[in-house]
């Protein structure tokens, strides 16, 4: 993704969201707090697998079962 990409939102949810990935590495940038994590698809998959397996301690077993429908 390049800088300042405007991604349109579905109707009724606003106009668009602007992405600026370089902000993640800029110590002077304001921490937006809801923008999500920065990483590759493999990074996201590792986080999900760790949460599912319980290795990271990110989710209790009850939370995991609710999230994954186990």
C-alpha cells in the first residue's frame, strides 16, 4: 500500500478512510489508536494462530471459543 490511500467505506458508514503506513514508524506521529496492526498477511495469520492455540495468552479459552465458534 502506498501513502495516503483513501479507501471508500460502505454507504452509511462515512466517506472514506485514509491509510498512511509510514506513520507506524514515525515517532513524531500521533498514535491514532484504532488503526490496527501493521504487518504482512503472514504476521496477521501468526497472531490469529497464537490466539487460537492459546500460546500468547491473548485470549482465555472461553473467549477463544466464543470468537472461533469452537
